[in-house]
C-alpha cells in the first residue's frame, strides 16, 4: 500500500508541475537529453530549439520607461536577462531526473512485493538468504517441514534482519 502511495505521490507531483508549466514538464528531461545528444551543426540544420529555454526563457524583450527631456516617459525596448530562469532550467531538470529515478525504484519495489505475495518460493528464498551471514541456512531446512506461508517467511525475514546471530538461533530453535 505504501509503495503504491509513493508512486501516486511522485506522479501527482509531476502532473501538478506539468500543469503549471503548460504541459511541457513530463517530457522535459527526455527533450533536454535529445537536444544535447545532437551536435551543434545538427541542431542548426534541424532548427532545434533548446527545450530548457522553451520552458524557462532566459532572454526576453522588455519595455523600459525612463524620464525623457520633454517630461514624458521615454520608452525603449531592451533585451532583459532573467537570471532566475538560468537556475530554474537546471533545478527542474535535476528534479525531473530525481522523480523519474524515484518512480523507477518504487515500481521495482512494488514488483518485488507483488512477487513476494504471489510466489511463495521467493519469500522462502529471501529468508534463507538472510540467514547466510549468520551461518544458519541449515536451520531454514528445519522450518520447511512446518510448511510456512509466504507472509510467515516475510515476517521472519524482517525479524532476522533486526536481530543478532545468537538471538536468531534461539528464535529458530524454539
């Protein structure tokens, strides 16, 4: 349940940011990688535009009003640099990479849990593997006679990971 909530949380964060950035965030990292994968000559020939500048423009046209000689405002059009967007371009790229990484790890964790719930032999094998550092893997064969269910093996594995070797041996003999 928690792993599903984690996946939903990451997807909700990405979806809300995608809505704020006019639908350009979901593919932001992939578009940046594709842009920088091409050489500069290829980018010019294909007339590719940097996706980082599309989402977070760094140069804009500004009308700057200043006092004129005649007393009215003298308005000039200048090129303004949005320095905060230079930071935002990389910050949101790193955030996109982090969320994709979290999503992949969460999906793998969910797959692992589903396999443990659906395939009884996997949890028994994980339990046996958790006994190897304590040289107690032969004790796992004694437990096989009890015909434990996968949730029993799951609970025993969690207990073994939090105990010392002598305590584990006492647990398995009782």
